[in-house]
């Protein structure tokens, strides 16, 4: 044998091997699961922080019954989790420009269906006309979507005074009982109605529901 020919010091002696550490599979799974949980938690936090929506907000006062100018509309970012309900987003600005304010709007108010009429509801050939009528010149039960006529009082002795069909778009009555009314009228009649209202020579008559028009 070859080993018998070598000196004793040169004979190969097997070295004792150190025991390999045993990795417990259960701990490996726990560590992996914890790592994935942390990753998901970070992703959720980032996603939640980024879920903010640009919405429309009032930046200039607008009185009830007035048209909302573009200069009165700004934007602000809110979280989708804040539960504000339906609010107009930044991309809907064109819809709200010249819409009618249903209530007095002050800077900071978020713009939604409860505060504005949305886009002016005019049909083909119609135009919006805003008037202010004193008490006694309008029916107190008048409300949005009512139809009727604007009647001129310039010729008080006429048996058939001049009148124009109107449709009520919005109405707001002040503490002094003045009514701010926005009406949809035929384009050709708009200047006439504006003149009557400006001279305080106009009354509104609403057609009762179900009556023939």
C-alpha cells in the first residue's frame, strides 16, 4: 500500500469536519413573510399619500343667484378618503364657469351640486337672464324648473300686457324679500326682459302644475 511507504508524519489523517449549522425552514419562512409585509406596508403608505384629487374651490365671494366667474374658481387637493361626497374635480372647471350659485359662496367652499346648478340649463335658442324682483312681483312658492311668463307693467291700462315665456333656473329670496332669479328665455326676448326688470316694471307669473300652457 502507498501509505506504508510514507513517513508517519506524511500519512494522511482525516480532519474532523465542523458540523454545518442547520437553518430551520420555519424561521426562514417567517423572515420572508415579514419582509414582504414591510414592503406591502410601504407601498400602501405611498399609495395612500398619493391618492389626492384636485377639486374646485371658491376663491372669491359669489352671491346667491349670480353667475360664477372663472376668476372665482380655484383648485385644492383633498384625500379621496376624507368623505366629502360628490365634489366637482379640476377637469370640470368649464362646466362651472357661468353656472348659477344656489347659495352665497365664500372663499374655501368646495363646489358641488348642493351649491351650484351645474352648467346653465339652456336649450337651443335660449339665454340666461338674471333679475332682482321686489316683494309682490313674484310668487313666493316659485322654485327651480317652474315655467311661466314675465309680464311687463309699463302699459298698466292694456288688457293684454306684453309678456315673455320664461323657465326658472334658480331663485334665492333675501331677508328683505327681494328675489334673485335666473331665467332661461328666448335669445330674442332677453334684452326686453332685462329692460323690464331694470326699470322695475316686471312681474313673474308661474303656470300652475298641470295647467295648459
